C-alpha cells in the first residue's frame, strides 16, 4: 500500500491541512487500514476499484466524490490491489469555509456521496490532481476566517487538557454558544474535541516511545486517571490495545 500527503497552496494552508493519495498493492493483496479520529472533516474521490469502508457499511464507487464527517471513533477500510483514492483533509472547523452544507453534527462518523455540483471532475483529478485541487478550492472560498480558531488553538496548546469553562471565559463566549458553534463547524462538543486532541497527543507519545516509556507515565502526562483509562480510550479510538500500536 502506498500513501502520500501533499501540502496545498500557501494561501490555502490555514484552511486545508493536506491532500492525500492512497494506492493499493497487487503484490500484497487485500489489507485492512484503520483511520483514527482527529476532529477533521474531509473529501474523498474514488479513482479505482470499489472500496469497502466505514467498517464495511459503505462501498466507495468509482468516479464518485464523498464528504467524510469528523469521527469520534476509528474507521476501518479494506484496501485492495486496485484501490486508488484521492482525498482532502480540512483543518478543524474549516469545512464551512468552502461548502454551504448541513451543520457538521449531521455528518459525524458518516460518509455521504456528494451531489454533482460539489463533486470533483474525474478527468482533472486523473491528470493534474494537485493543481486541480488548488484551483478548485481557491475559486470556492466562502470566507477565509474560522470563528473557532482561537478556541481550537487553546485546545491544541493544552493538548486537550483544558476545561470548557476555561475556554469559554478566555474567549469571551458563553458555554452554550461554544457548544452550538462546535456542533455547527466541527460536529461534536468542545469536550469531545478536546478528548480527541488528548488522545492524539497520547498516541504520538506511545508511537515515539517505541515501548521505552511506561504507559502509566504517558497516562499521567496526558491527563488520564490511570493506565486503564488510557488503555480504554486507545481501544475506543483505534480498535486495538496500546501494546499493538
């Protein structure tokens, strides 16, 4: 399996994290690939054979474009030899900068086929994917600001270890307003989002430690109650135990 990321134009970097391409391997045959929650929405177009995804509940069809909502748990896909996908990963809360669509909470943990007016052109993606994506999104920016950016920055700076009351106070917004804004632009509550960022930080620490750092120490540093709490959160978000990561 081959997977690569490409950064967008500089002007798009505040709103788009990266473009990605995934190709299966005929030599290796069918592989099972997990995607872990990161709080971001995305778009995917299938350029190859049908691809079974969303824990086997959906088959991505050739030539069709899909919107992928933010996830609160992992998703599994079967990558075959003829699999070929291109995708776009937005920055948290930035989906609405390009699309007038339903509030994000209706898309959480779901993958939905896009209507033709929002879909990518198959031939353009086939021949000039990166240039095409950059033009596509440069031409359809609705606005360049993210109303939640300051709050998101605060959550990331604290690696998810911050109370919602503190976020509300430091950003001069009521908790209720904050909850509504997160449901609209990200699809989940600010607490759920903060928990995902904490999970991502713990996941990074586990991967980088190569088994040399005690899980109890990682749990304490990331704000979990204990090692069991960390293990349960890892299992929920990845489907596997920390020792298997």
